[in-house]
C-alpha cells in the first residue's frame, strides 16, 4: 500500500510531461517523432514506424489533404502545404517563387543552391551544412509541416569529399513523406536509407554527372521506391538518358504544367517518374 502511494506522484509527473506541448524547434531530448523514418532493426531490411505520438499529430492530416509542388528552376521547388506553409528547396534567389516563402532550405555545393544573403522576410532559413563545425541537424515543426534532414558528403576542391556538406531534406506533411536529394554526390548506404525512411515523393537530380551518373542515381531511386519521382537539376544530357535506366516497374510521363498536386489518396500505385514543365 505504501509503495502504491509513493508511485502515484511519479505517475502524475510522467503524465504531465507526456501531455506538455512540443516546442517549435525540438532539441535532442524532445525531438518530434518521424512518421516516415525507418527503424534500423535489421539492415538492409527496415521496419517503418506506424505510431502517432501526441506531439506530432498536427502534421499527419487527412488522406484527402493536398500538397502542391511547383518546379521553379534548377533544384528549386515550391512546396505549398494545406496549412498554408510555403517552402522553397535549394534556394539561392536565382529561381525565386512568385511570393516570399515561409521556409527555405539550402545546399552549398554551388552558388546556385544557396545564398548567404536571403530575403530578410523569409522566416526560416535552413542550411544543409553545419555552421558550427558539426553536421546540420534540423528537426523543426512549422504549422502542419515537420522538416528534418539527413546529411551526405559532397565533392569539394580537388575532388576530395567533404563530410556532411549536403543535406537530404525531408518534409512530412498531410501524411506524406516528401524528400529532396539536394546535390547528392555518392550512393547511399544502408544507414542512410534507414535514417531517411519512407519517401512518397522524391525530388532527384538528373544532370548525369555533376551530382552522380544516371546509373548510380537510378540505383538510389530504385532503392527508395517512391510513388512519385520528380526529376530536377537537369544539365547536359537529356532527361531521357535518366529515364532509360528504368524498366517496366516504373511509369514515365511528361507533365503539361510546372505544378503537381498530390495527396495520400492520389499517389500513383506504380512508381511514376513525372517530368514537370521547365525541367
């Protein structure tokens, strides 16, 4: 009986801690829990999390909630969420959305992927590289969107690899897992795939060599097995060189517009490589 009375206060404290609201920028001790991230129980096979913790229910959305994705130029897409959040990827200012986005992500491989003087009206500027000597580490909830990153290495001067110079940014919104590979310079390993988890929509560079060759990049795309694949960063070879890497297991289509609207309900059943206007 005495033991039960002693345990009751601890149980109450634990319950209050569980129900406390999550801060907008989570620290290591209270990170949001990804609905898309793989749990590396036995690599290369992975098990995906399916639970819905109290702290991130707001980013789940309904199956009919739609996200609009527009190709702006080069590696910049504009992602518009049901909650009104606008996000520009690999933002340099060279390819600017029609209105100032709420969030921009950047990578520093080339000046066409970042700017150190962004518009002060942009509320959230997320660098894909570390500014303090440590790898970039983003876990941010902004309205209905959870944004996180997985770092990869990039080629620097002389062909040497710079650790953690690029980030794959992942946007979890409306139940969707949307990934942007950035300026990916090497194939991913099992730990990378486990950290990334499920990606329903994938933005992939198809330049044929400035990032990776078409064959290497196609292996990454095949492994991720996203439902909707959006090519970007096309320089040099035609996009058909990339498409030729994929057999009958993938559909391919050229869009008549620069935008696509997607929801959990509208995701293609068979992986679709969809080339938006302007690519």
